C-alpha cells in the first residue's frame, strides 16, 4: 500500500489517520506457528510544523512455539511504532529517519519491517521455562526427570578439582 503524502507535506498542522492490515506472508519466523488474528497497524501520520512523524500500534495474536520446550503458546503482541519521515536525506548518520521516495510512503512495508525488528531472538512459553532434558527429552516444566540424579561426569571432575584446592 503506497500512500501519497503530498497533501500532508504542504499542510503543516494536518494529520492523516490510517488503519491497515499487514500481509503476514513474508513474515516467516520458525517460532511463529501462525497469526491467530490479522496483523493490524493503527495510527496516524502528522505534520507538526513541517516535521513528519508516524505513530502507530501494530498488534496481533500469535501462536508461537517455545524455543526451549517446543510447547505451543499464545502471545499477544502490541508494538508501538514511532518514526520520523524525511523527504530528503539530511543526515546519513541518523538511522531514525525513514526516507520517503517521491513523497510516497510504503506503509505496509514500513510496518512489517517494524514487526521484524521487534521479534525477540527467543520465544519462550514463560520467562523461566526449564526446557527439555537433554538426555531423555522430558519436559522439565512438568517436573524433574529421573536423569537428574545422575551426575554429569564433567561436573564431577570439576567438583573433584575444587575439592583438591581446599
Ligand atoms: Zn517452554
Ligand atoms: Zn531426563
């Protein structure tokens, strides 16, 4: 979706509200099984004394897969988006500006980029997910498995070394 911002650019003080659904086809994350609700972007583009800003909220309900225990869990995401739009590149060092081409904004592209940037590197069903036992594969959130009683031979060696020190 391409939005022509010419009218807004020549009218300081004006704002342009928008609400759109972002195509999730190319948002392919192994940890996101599917989108339970469409990814929706709601907000506005404002011209405050010649400064163009976009502020919005991106939201969706996701069905995710936990990185540690592989359990499915639902997660609501609500991502605030604040961007300054520029019609020309004033400061190449400043990455906070989004450069418009021909006064046009590719809204969906901008919003899906924001979604990609916001995805945590880890998807956990809960912050303290204990994961799976590396030996028997038991889900340790549901209780400890019998492997726990055996000592890791590498740890035993370490303990031995520490004992020798004393
Ligand atoms: Zn988990
Ligand atoms: Zn085990």
